[in-house]
C-alpha cells in the first residue's frame, strides 16, 4: 500500500510509525492499524506532510488525543497526523491564554489555575487536546469552550494560516464551524478572568470527584456515546429501556453510567457499532427518542 511512501517520509525527516495500532492512540483502546502515524512539531512540518499526501494521493486525517473516536477494526488507510512539539505550548498574558492545539486540555486547566485564572474549571478531566476540545466545543458541568474562546487559528484547505473569531466559530452543543470544511486547528486564544486560586482548585477537584464518582473511568471508553436529545438525557433513556449492562462481545453499556459504552477487554469496533444500533433501535421503539452518536466513527479502508 502506498509504495515508497516511507522513503518520501524519510527524505523529509518526519517522525513517523508504520502500521501503528490505533488502539494505542485512542481512549477506547479499539481500532486496527493506521498505515502511517506521523507526528508533526510545527506548522511547516504539518504543511509538508499534507502537501506530500496530496501529491501522492494518500488519504490523511488529523487526530487529537483520540478520546472521542471509534476507529474501525480494519484500521485507517493512509496517514494519521498528530500535533506535537510547538503545538503543545501554552502562553499566558494577563487574562488571555494562547494554547497550541496539541496541548492537553487538562494541562491547560492546571496552568490557568496556577495563574489564578477562572473560567476553565469545567474542562478539568476532559481527556482531549485543546484542538479536539475546540473542534467539538467540549463542555461539562455547565461550562463549554464557547464560554472562554476568543478565536482559533487554523490551516485552511489551501494551506493558508487564518483565524475564526468567536462568532465565526459558530459554536453550539458539540458543534463548531470546523465540522463543515477541511481545517486543522493550530492554536486557540482564550479569555479568562482573575480569580481566587484556592476557589479555582476547589472547584476543579469537586468536578474531578464527580467524574470519578459517576463515570466508569476504570475501563477504556470514548466518554458519552450519544448526544443529549432535546428534552431528555441519553443515559436515563437507556436505563429506562433496561439496557444498562447490555453487552455485545467485549463492549458493554456501563453499569456505572448508561451513557458510556466501555471496553471490557477485547472489544472490537464492530461490537461497539452493533451495541450502538441495539440501543438506538430500542430507545426509539420504547421512548420515541432518536439518539445520535457523539463519538466519531472513523470508517476503515481495506
Ligand atoms: C472518560 C471520558 C470523559 C469525557 N468527558 C467529556 C466531557 O465531559 N465533555 C465533553 O465534551 N467531552 C468529553 N469526552 C469526549 C472527548 O474527550 C472530547 O470530545 C474531546 O474534546 C476530544 O478531544 P480529542 O483531542 O481527544 O479529539 P479526538 O477524539 O482525537 O478527535 C475528535 C475530532 O476532533 C478533530 N480534531 C482534533 N484535533 C483537531 C485539530 N487540531 N484540528 C481540527 N480537528 C481536530 C478530529 O479530527 C476528530 O474529528 C470524554 C471522553 C472520555 C474518554
């Protein structure tokens, strides 16, 4: 597959792995191999790998921390790109923070707390990258990225660096403008407020405690499988239908939180997809609600 592509990557001095198991790069611990897994350290390297892929007709996709992904058992044909190096930088200037898209959201929350900046406590414990959080408009416990983002800088489909203001980001529940086109988020700018560092840390610890209490963090998962339907909660509907604990192969509706599907060991992507379908059908039949996936399924290629 894609003969001589390794040689091209070697020539460009890019850091990569061949036949990289995606179960090692996703919180679900599910997924076959990606043909190539390339880590880029800066925007120039990112442009280089995308140009090469386009030139050689090799498909490519970007992942963050893989915490909202369900990757097919067949793996991913082509190149998976991850942002490392400069993309992990976080800079604080007064009430403003600029963070690279590859930085961890939890690290960003910790840095904000250390600078006595409040507003980001909700994000503590969401296991994504900053880019993934902006892309998904990640949120929890009454807060979301929309509340703190000022702008995002991205690479557009022409490989130009450009920015979206908060309005242009079109953020709403698990939605951003980035879902509508071919963009790679490079960095984000946030505005927080001066706060009391003890109170900020107390709120972060409180929310982390709630996560540990309510979520099955002892098993691999991709968080809430379904979006919240209007007027109801997915987990409550699933429970009402008697689906708590239901399994297909190694995939199980969590006994601790029915909104999660957990990987009990050797779950395959097919197990999860089959279980998702059972849940959607039964919930629709018994309650009339349609559940839509929040987790992103990455289709396999042969
Ligand atoms: C235990 C657990 C708890 C969770 N709790 C929450 C929660 O409370 N709230 C919540 O909102 N989510 C939650 N999630 C889901 C997940 O952590 C978030 O959706 C997170 O924002 C995904 O970020 P990521 O970096 O892992 O993105 P990935 O899963 O790697 O990717 C998600 C999507 O974002 C795109 N993407 C990632 N980075 C970029 C970039 N730089 N530019 C363009 N596109 C990009 C990817 O291509 C993909 O389409 C949870 C997940 C787990 C496992």
